[in-house]
C-alpha cells in the first residue's frame, strides 16, 4: 500500500507532520500571503495579521524586490515551476535571516496553479558560522592569526566557535614559539657565521705565519748545515794542522839532535884547534932554537936560518889561524848553543801548539756533531710545522665550509623569519610583526548564494 496515495485523511496527516517540523507559508500565485504557521511567523518576527494579504516582498531587501529577477521568479512559480535553495530574508527588526526553502506550486485538477506553498528551515546560525569561518580563514591567509570567531556564532555552532578559537590559540602559541626560535636561530647563526669568519681569518693567518716560520726554519737549517759543513772542513784543516804541527815537532826534535851533533863536532874542532895551537907553539919554539943554532953555525947555518925563519913564520900563521879557528869555534859553540836552546823552545812551542790544535780539533768535531744534530732537529721541527700547516690548511677549508653552511643556514633562517613575519598575533607591537586586530571582514568575500537567492 502506497502511503503517499492521496486521501483526505492522509493529506491532513501529512500537513500536520510538515507543520510540526517546518516553517510553512502559503501564497497566491502572484506572491500575496494567504497563511503562515507559527514556526514561520516566529522565525520572521511577525503575526499572521501583520502579513496576511501582503506581498512576499515584505521579507525582501527593497532593492532586490524591485529587480526583474524577483518578478521573473514569481512568474515561474505561477507557471507551475518549483524553486529550491538558500535565501536571504529580512526579519521584522531588519536583521538578515537565512533559510533553506522550497517553493511548491499547488495545482488543481486542470493543472492550474492555485497557490504556492513554501517549506522553510532557518539556517541563519549555519550561514553566519560559515561566513565567519570563511572570513577568519581569509584573514589567516592574509597573515592575521589573531582572528577569532565571535559571539555571533551561536547555537549548534557554538562548539565549532570554541574549537576553532582554541585551535587558533594553540596555533598562535606554536607560531610565537617558532618566532622566538627563529630569532634565536638568527642570533646563533649570526654568531656562528661571525665565529666562522674569525676562525677562517685566524686559520689563514696561522697558515701564513707557519709558512713564514717554516721558511725561516728552512733558512736556519740551511745555515746550520752550512755551519756543519764549514765545521767539518775546519775539522779537516785542523787535523791537517795538527799533523803538520806534530811533524814540525818531529822536525824540530831532529834539528835539536842535529844541532847537538854540530855542538859536539864544534867541541871536537875546538879540541883539535888547541892541539894545533900547541903544535904551532912547539914549532915556534923549535924555529927559535933552530935560528939560535944557525946563528952559532955562522955562514954554514945561513940556509938553515932561512928555513928556521920560514918555519917560525909558518908557526906564527898557524898560531894565528888556530886562534881564528878557536874564535870561530867559540862563536859557533855559542851560536849552536843558542840555536839549540831556541830549537828546544820551538819544539816546546810546537808541542803546545799540537796540544792546542788537538783541543781545537776536538772542539770543532763537537761543533760539527752539534751542528748536524741541530740541523736534524730543525728539519724535524720544519717537518712538524709543515704537517701543522697542512692541518691548518684543512682547518681553513673546514672553516670555509662551516662559514658557507652558516651563511646557507642564515639564509634559510631569514627565509623562515620572512615567512613567519607574514603572520600577526593579538599582541600589538610585537617586534618584527605587523599590528594585530585587523578587521576580518575587510577581506572576506560574500558568502556565495544558492540558486534562487535573488528571488523568493
């Protein structure tokens, strides 16, 4: 059995059911009000006496009611077309009301429209909530996170208002934390960048100083090496001089020995000279005796006297020669003695020179060894400084990388700060933020109307 089969009893029951759950109003086909139930009259703020016999336009904005579209709307209803949608109407007090309604033409048996019945539901609270939420979302898209839903969002949408506002409070707290973090990041990044630049400069200065120190040490090492070489050469020369001094001492010793031999021969010559002197003296005596005997002999002894005279002359010359030889021998002995003394003194001096040269040789050998050790130490230090220079070079590259990363992080932090600064909060005068409290509705677009908004 079809419940919607038309019978008087069922029709009456349906009308009662509709009246209980809907705002209902009936019109003439031209829009003149015939009747309205309590739900409709209560929603619009009128009594039946105030609306009966008047045209539907009393619920409309005057400008809209005077338009051609509104007239066409009623013409379509009068022609039997129904209309459905969300419509903006005016309360008796002048405030706007939104309703979801259907306009249903009522046809007689001949198909002529005898009335128009409108079934309506008040959706003002929903539309206000939708409009306010849209306005708040537009404000948020413009960077205003201080926007909140106001007391005009009521009824069943009050919980939506509370949830939205609580969510925005939490979002604002998060954004404030992000702002504070962004500032801290900017500060840290700036400090890191500055420290990285300082570290880079210090590392580069250190590299330059180490390079200069390494170069200086290289020069010192070369000089020490040269000193060691010179000391080695001096050691060789000193050892040669030591050998020569030793040989000179040996030669002097040989010369002293030779002078001793000469001194001995001189003494022998002196003895021989004395013998010659004695022989000359005896010869002279003999010549004198011979001369005496020749004189005694007279003429017979004249030839012998001549020989005796010659012998005496020869003896005198021998005595003179012997005396001269004795004088020369005495002088030779004196000179040989002095030469021997001087040779012995020269030998002693050469011995002292040999000892001194030995000391110098040992000192030069120590200098050469020390110079070699110093050169090795300087080379080790130079190698360590070279390694340190390499490490400082790596540190410089690392500092450059850190500086680059710091600059990149700084750029990212500034970008984040720029993004965050698009938003404003409810705290006026917050550093780096635009003032809060902008009117939400300045940028809010109108709520789009459903079909039939300009009519009805």
